[in-house]
C-alpha cells in the first residue's frame, strides 16, 4: 500500500454505506434475474463476485490502514519514529503487513522505496550500477529495522510459525566493479533468505566460488525456491498447474525440487 492519504484509488466512498449497500443489492438483483433468464454465466458470476469483493475492501481498508491505535512501543519497533523518511515509509509497509496477516490475507508483497538516482542512473532501489557503497548503505538503513521489527512482532503475537517470509530479488551483484564503484547483475550466485513457518532458522545452504561469482556448492535454483515455499504452504508443486496454450504447466516447470535441508523437518 502506498504512502498516501488514500492507500487505494477510490477506496473512500462518495456516498453513505447504507446507500451504497442498497445500490449494490439492486445491481445484484438485476444480475440474478438475468442469470435466471439466461442460465449460468461465468462472466456474470465473476462480475457479481467482483462487486462483493470491492465492497468488502472499501469497508475494511480504511480501518486496516489506520495506525493510530498502535502503541508507541510498536511504532518504535518498526522504525516509525526514525528521522529517516525511507525507514518510516518501509516501516509502515511492514506494520501494515502484520495487520494484513492478522486479518487472514494470504499473500502480501512489500517493495522498497527507490533512492535518489546518481547522475546518469535510474533511481532503482538496489540496482546500483554506480554508487553501490552509498546506495546499499542507504537501502539497508531503510529496511533493516522495519523487517527485524516485523519478525519480532509476528513472533510475540504467535503469527510467525503460520507465516512464510521470503526476502529475495531476481539476481545478485557481481564481485567485480562496473565503472568506478558499481556492480553489474549476477544471476550465477546470489542469496535469498526465508523465515517463518516450516523453515529451519539459522541454516545456510550453498556457497559460491572464492570470488563470490558462481554458486558451486549445494546449487539451488529459483524453481527450487518456489517448490520449497509451496511445500511449506502445504501445496504439492508437482500437482499445481495452470493451463496455457492448450496444455498444463507447473509453476516450477520440470526442474523444481524441495530444499529439504532448510526445513524444520529435516534431520
């Protein structure tokens, strides 16, 4: 959810909740009459569900994003009193993530704020082709306290073991310089960390060569990562498929293997 007064476009109704309910009931009545006349319609049933979901969001989101009831200790835990604007913004995301977990939301994505761009560079969060030392230090300052606060808060509220946290990007950085003080993309050896339910804390799997360029030990792939995440969520990644172009595909293709060594059930 973005850092602004209206976290979602058009989330605040222009009319009273009672009037809006009457309007939606009237629309639903017309939709049901059409269904009775024409028979089952996947498109119409989907439209009805979309109306219902939108109304539930409109009534639930304002309360969700209201952080005024959070204690001062909780706000400090997430870094909301930090003098660094980016820390506060990311801390708000992490706190909202906890509130979403409490309300049963099943998938939540957090994004880092882009730092100001160096001359000739795009202001991507972690993509420092130049100014890496300064850039990564700023990004770490943005996320370190909030993400640690989220983990601690989930633990003390009994939510940690039923939540899976994945901290990942699509590639790492090369061990050698690009230009003067930047690093290029490195898809051959990079790190991801996981925490929460089903994950064996404190476990390190894999290693790179002496330069930190290529993975050379216990090599795992993104397919393996998602096979493992699906496994701890109780989903058989080999059975989960989606249909495209006339045939069924697995999310993990034919490559994914569950990384048993990082699971709590492993020996």
